[in-house]
């Protein structure tokens, strides 16, 4: 048993000390196996990444479609509210137009007496000026 251990130790030392020389066919085979292992790893991780991406994409599409359905309902509500606001605005504009027409009519009716009052005041002023001028001319003639 002890001799067996010594021989195993000697073989292990020899393999560490001496480099292993491989034939070119054997080296080519090892290179092909390395490339195959590399490509197998790349393909495996790409499949994992694409699978996760597809699942994530599917979940996002579902969430967006639910939001789109809700936003379409909200859009319909907004459109209905907008139509109501436009109708109310038109109604208010019509009422405002009627009020403005009424104000113009009332102002026109009030303006006629106001003009007459101004004319009367103007005539009174003219009469008083004429009287003062007449007095002034009569006093200057009397002197």
C-alpha cells in the first residue's frame, strides 16, 4: 500500500512538472468542445432573456389595454361634458345677447328724455345770457 502511494505521488509530480503535449487533432477537438460549450451557454442565456422579455411584454400589453379601455370611457365622459359645456355656453351667450339688446332699448328710451333735458337746460342758459346781454347793453346805452 505504501508503495502504491509513492508511485501515485511520483506520477502526480511528473504531470505537474512536465507539460502535456497533445496532438493537433486532440487540440482541435478540445477547441471545438470549448466553442460548443461557449455557444451552448450563450444560447441558453439568450433563451432565458427572451423568455423573460416575452412574459414582461405580455404583462405590459395587458396593463396598457386595460388602461386604454378605461381611458376610452374617460374620453367619452370628457366629450359628453364638453358638449354640455358648449351647450350651456351657447345658452348663456344667447341670454347675454338678449340682455344687451334690452339694455340698448332701455338706454335709447332713457336717452331721448335726457337729450330733451339737456336742450332745455341749454335754452335756459341761452335765455339767461340773452337777458344779461340785454341788461348790459341797456345799461351801457343809458350811461
